[in-house]
C-alpha cells in the first residue's frame, strides 16, 4: 500500500502540514517495501487551484491512502 502525507520539510521528523494544497512536500511511504521518499509539492506556490494540483501529484504517485 502506498500512503501520502503532506509534510512541512523533507525529513522523517517533519510535522504534518496543516494545509494539504500548500504543503511543501509529500511523504510517500510504501508499506510493502518499507521505503519512503519525499516529493516536492510544486502546487504550493500556485496562485490558485493548489488543492487540485496537489491531489494530482498524489494520484501520480499511485497513493492509495492520504493522511491529511
């Protein structure tokens, strides 16, 4: 299972971001392989539609679960 979590920094110790569409990064965790990576949220600096753009990033990573 792939889980996406919006976070403030690209660090395992980062806090969960309070704003999904404006989070700086997404922590992508693969439970089967027990691996994780950070994806920069390019939508964070958008003037509008950040939530939709951020959702597309999560979909593109094949996330099955979003914790927000």
